[in-house]
């Protein structure tokens, strides 16, 4: 079987899903089911004590899905570590999608604080999946401190713009010894397929699934994109050429050669 | 007495415990995570943890996120 292995744990699906922005819990669950994903991210926020809502967690089948709490909202390493510890206190497995995004406009990850937090959390026994800029050197540094994956961005979160960082992603994929999960900015199944064709081990998608009239149908489409890209990668893509190379024989034409 | 919950002032009766506070707020103790003065509380301790004037609490839960 062509399974994805993260920190010794095996997954059949190479599509991870974020649970934000869905119009309802029902839409979220239908997207999860249609995608056949096994890992879903969740966030931690203050309860609105003047208007408490039931936890979305009760809609998620914990036997079927691994919950991956993120540290979204953290602006530095300290805040990220605090959020990760809170998630673990809730009884989650000690897996965390580390996210440190001090810049509110592009939500780009802070490489220095991300590395700092990764090191602390690995020492505390967390399985750390860091969201990171598509920087091959940083990917190596995160690997060195014990990150279980690297999660370079394709484009800023929620932008649906695809693999704007393609050349750097290729270097990260070439050099990585841990799974590479392309996260953020994937807006179409073709983007996911492209990442997988390049040799990414998995992708994480949220906005493109949630912010569409039919999340379940879009999730199924993304699952096919991921699968197609993976199979193409394993099969081996043909070489690109500058000049045409005929697919049909260049002899026996119905004309007299002069 | 006055506490600070999620950044806002909040009144509770003297000598309240965490589980009484949650009842007052109509919150399910299994669905929230609580930090008391920056220390994470284990759920098993909710019934035994007494609140004091000026305590700072964070009451947190999981929400959708990417």
C-alpha cells in the first residue's frame, strides 16, 4: 500500500482538511466524508461566555479522524507553545500544526518564531507539523529540531492562488527526509494534483472546500486531484522538451517525397 | 467577588469552585479547557479548585480552523 507515514503513523489519505469557514457543522462533516481524509485541523479560541456555542468537536468522529489542533492566532513562539499545551490538556493526542503568523495581512509564518516553538514542542513530546514559508533552508532546520513534517505554503492562506512558490517547493521536496505537506493557497483540484505530481507527500486544504456552494462535491474533486497527482508522480512524468517530438510515425506519409 | 474571564470582568459568589462557575455560565465541562492564572487546569480538578478575588481565567474551546 502507498500509505503516508507521519511519525510512524500510517494514513491512507494524502488529503488533510481544515475545518474553518464552513457554513455549518453539517457542511463540514459532509466535506470530511467526501474527501476520505483522515486528518482534520481545528483551532482554539476563547468561549464567548455571553453566547456559548456547543463544541464543533462533537460532530467529528474521533475514531475516524485524527484531530490536529493548530496554533493559529499565535504571534510568537510563546503564544504557540501555550496553545499547543492547551490543546493537549483537552485530551487530544499530542499532535500540533504549528502556526505562527504575526502579520495580519498575508498571514505569512514567522520562520524564527516557528523554529523556536518547534524545538520547544518537540522536546515536550509533541508531534510537530509546522506551517512554514517555502524556504528550503528553514525546512532543513525544522527537520533538524525534530519536526515530523514540513508544511510549506503554496500561496498565502485563503487566497486560492495555487503553487506560487513552486520552484522552492521543488527544492524542499527534493531535500526533505520528512513528509512534505503543501499547505495554504490551494484553490483548485489541479493545484493539489500539481503539488502531488511534484512529489509532495500530502496537501492540506480548507478555504477551497469551505468557501464554495457545494463543499462535499468540491472535497470529492480535491480527493481525485490528490490521487491523480500521486499516481502520476509514482508512474513518473515524461520529460519536458523545447521542440515538438512527433507521436505518430514520421514515415509512410501519403505524399511523394521530393 | 470579581474575576477576569476571557479578558472581561465577571462577578461570581465568594468561594465558588470552577464547576459551579461553569454551571453558572451554562458550559459543559467536557467541552472546555481552562487556564487559571496561566496554569492549565486538569478536568479532574474542576470540582476542587476554588476561585479567589482577582483570578484570571481563560475558558477555551475548539472551533473550526485550517
